């Protein structure tokens, strides 16, 4: 049976993005790709495989379960787990990753450091590489300067913990670059104050996607990028990192019904839109159940109709009319020439819900801004039942499985 829509992920564009980022940050800086939340719903296993081929040096995930799922897909890159984890089963995939030197855990404070030291003993004395997270103003995970100092002492005293990294996270790198510099200065102060307790091979990292693009001074020994590898974080005027990024994802559906209504006839629940003229409607089988966002405050939403011709697709930007429904939306086909119709009228024409053209109104960040939310939110809310179609790799792959859930570097090293 034909799916009502599909999420198309361009692995060739992902490859170009990763290589462009790798070149832009330079040989003295590592590229860590953040692929938590099933790579934001794009399929972590396949995305991670491509990122490994494209030159990423590390992956960051949220939980051990996410790390294990990626490793079981054959990915051998070291992975950094960001969640404050406290338990690993003997003989588990995570245990094997530790033994192979391909797993690192984040320390969120001195008490957590002691818990991880106990975990290492329970695992038979395996050494656990750890990255100490500093809370420099995000007030989420990590430890403030005083407790982070105590955590350093705990790590140093523990027989089977090895300090592999120190990092922080910026709270608003997209909207307030000056604030990111303040976060970074607090981290640098901590590093200076505790230089004697931090081994020379310790990896220092702070920059997320927008910080990576904006200022090379924030790159340190590694950058952690998520939205950048998707191409949905685009360089802005004045950014210091000259790089061209291509959006890798688009969401497509098709028209399943078309009809005409007279002027003065309302469309949809609440009759929030009324036809000002005779109007041709198209029905698209996607709604908020699938993850398509509601229109706030009655704002007009648009999609693009793609009409396939011998000369290539003809694109028409059209409005979404009335309320977004649970499993369908209504679009305005009035300006799409009837001469382009084929088959049973307009039925079967492709509809691009989210596009890959940064200048288009249906570019996912533009839709997110109009919806008062974030691109990550829109990506992650797309239903896992919608097929993910990975193209541009060795073969087209379709998956519908639910997801499981001054530069500073002290040298290159494994996790």
C-alpha cells in the first residue's frame, strides 16, 4: 500500500555537509556529530554510518540505549553519552564498547563521579573514559565550578575513571553570540584554575552548530554539531566559518482528492477560511497526527506542489486553507494551471510539505519560525510510522521502524 507521505533524506548532501564542516574547522579540531533522538527522527543508524564514512571523529547521543543501537548497526565511531547514566550491565553492548574504547560517559558532578567509579568496579575494573560537563549558565546538566572541581578530584582518585574531556553547552548560540562568549570565558577560567589537575590529552569542547558557524575561537579541540549536519542551520551574514551547507531532508505527500467550491464557502473546522472566489481545493493526507504543525493565530501556511513534466518538475507555492486536521490538510490549487493536471485531474500530484530550498516558505526552519517553535521540534514530531527514505547512498533504503528511543586542544585521542 502507498504511504500517505515519506521523509526523504539525502545522504549525498549529508556527506557534503560533513566534509565541508570538517574542512572549515581545520585539522586541529575534531568533528563530533550529535545524533540523539534517533538522529532527530532521521534514522540514527543510517545517518551514523554515513557520518562515519564522511569524516566525523565522534558521535554524541543522549542515552546508553541510543549508543548501543548505533553500535549494533556496525558503526565503530566512539560515542559520548550526554545523559547522567549510572548503570551498565556486564556483557551488554555498552560493556563491549567500553572494553573496545568506543564509549565515554558524561560526569555531571562529584557525586555522579563517585557513582561512575563504583560502576567501573562492578564491571570488573574496566576503565571508563569520562567527559566532565561544566554548567556555565545553561542550568541544565553539568556541575558548577565548585562541584566540578570536586568532581575532578574524584576522577583523579578513582582507579578506573579517565578524564577524556571537559566541556560546556551554550544556552543561546543562535540568538546571543555574546552570551556564548561569556559561557566560554567561564569554561576557560575553570581550565586555567585547574590546569594542574587536567591531563594534557584532555579534549576541550563547547561549540554547538551555530557557535561552530559563528566564531572559530569557540571551536577548541572539538565541535559538537547537530542542526549543521542536517543543513537546517545555515551560516548567517558575519559568521566566521565560511561553509556551504545543504538541507538534507524534505517531506513529501500527494493529492488524493480535488474539487471546486464557490465564493463565500468556508473550508474546515471553525470555518476559519472562506473562499473569496471560485476556488479549486486539493486534499493532502497529512495532518497533526503525522506531525504537521497546527497554524497558530490563523497564520497562512504554504506548501509546494511539484508537477512532474518532461522538462523537470514545475513548482507552485500554494496556501494551506483552514484548520490543519488530524490526518489531512486542504490546499489551494486555483493557481496551478489545469493544463498541468494528469490522470484523474490533480490526484497524484506531489506535495512538498517541508522543502530543501532555504529561500522557500516551506523550508523547515521557516515553518518552525512561523509556528513559534524550533526546527528540532518539527523534525522530532514527524511520526516514526512515516517511511524514512534514504537516498544518495549506495542504494535507496526505506525504514519505518520506531526509533529506540584561540583553539584549544590537548591532543587528539579516542573517546
